[in-house]
């Protein structure tokens, strides 16, 4: 491994132990598919090694078909957890690919496709997961909607409502339902973002939801702690997921996506997953209301 202290972009990427990517300009229709990304993302399919930290636990992961959710699902399965995957029906092909990786870990895998904007699906999702898994120990609120809009003049109320519906209102619904089933030692993990602390002007609605998620996490953590349930969050920075080429970023900015971090590169989903494993495991038994920042080095509180 390169140990030079020259400080260039290539040096930083090499010191970090991951390849620096410069994706070509590309666009997918929302919500995007992992299988269509150039280059493909790394979810840990070949590299994540479990250590039985979640053996016997049962987890529901929203957005579990691709990106960070898929990497978390792989890590959880290899740590011994049974997993229920919630995802949009149009992401079925990605979900099937990830499920095959999970099944190779020898755990139960359940598919719960649906649209979180559909109230009947949203209201029943936790109960369906509990029925499939035989209980619930971990809820990962990860599903997200991100659409880049340069000016508030072009940002419609319809988009704002959709973004808030998926990103934060769903967390209220699912967390409320999950707390009816989570016992002592249970865990809720919310996906917030660097955008909660350092918002980009072209992600006005998305960044606002991530700020709300951070506050929601701290507030709910105080309530849930009385039941012995821990609520925490992970705040990823620029991670190479289908959100980015499906209008989550301006197309012309994709080749330099993540290059402004201290490590000089975008992160891969597999690099975020261990934070969720830690928060879900007994290793984090005294961690409550906290946020783990996985962002390659950016300003944060």
C-alpha cells in the first residue's frame, strides 16, 4: 500500500484502501438499479466477513434491495441475523440478487415489496415482517428519496411532500409499530446524512428531511430507552448508490462525486454497513441517541 505523504487525490484514495472512482455521466429513471450502475457498487458480496455478532436476531430493513440497505442486509446475514427486505416492486431484480447472497449465509430471507407512500403497505409492513420472521429485534429505517433540483423555483410541493413522506414520515409509522414488538435490547437505526449538517443547495427538500431525522432520532431515543430499546443513526457522506445516477446528483457532477472529501473519493456501501452492525449488536449496549458519521472526512458537529 502507498505510504507517501504527498497528499494528492490518488495518494488519499490509496491510503484509504479503496479504489477511487470517477463514474461516467449517466442517468437512470428513479429509483435506479444497482445492476445498471457504472461502475457497480461494492456491497461486501465478496469481502464482508461476519463474526456472529447478530446471531438469532431478526431485522427489517427498508430500502434493502440496493445501496446502503443491501450492504447492511449482507452484513447482518453474515453476522447471523434473519432478514426481511422492504423495497419498491420495480427494484425486484436487485432484491433477488441480494437475497441470493443472504441465503448463502444460511439465514432466513423474506421479501416484502411495496411502496412506502402507500399507507396500507406502510401501516402493515412491520406486522408482516414480524409474522415472517417470528418476531423483531432490529428495525433499519433506510429507504430514501433524493432528487436534485437547482432552485426552489423548480421545486414543486408534490416533490417536497413525496420526499418527506418517504424519508421521515415513514420513520414515525414504522418506529411506532416496531416499538410494539421490540423487547429489551432491541434496536432502531435510522439513516440520516451529512446533508443534515452540511446541506447542499440543490438538495433542499432531501437535506431538510435528514435534519428532521437527526432530531427524530434523539427524541425517540429518549422515549425508547425507557423500554430498553436503543435508537441511533448513521450519517453517510457521498456513497456510490443508485440514488446518485437516478437524479440524486446533477449528471455532470457524477465524475467527481465524493472527490471533495478528505479522503478524496466517494465511499462504497460496504464501508457504511459496519456502523449499522455495531449499533445493532450488543457491543453498542450503552450507545443511545448517537449518530455515527461515515463520510470520508467532512465537517460535522
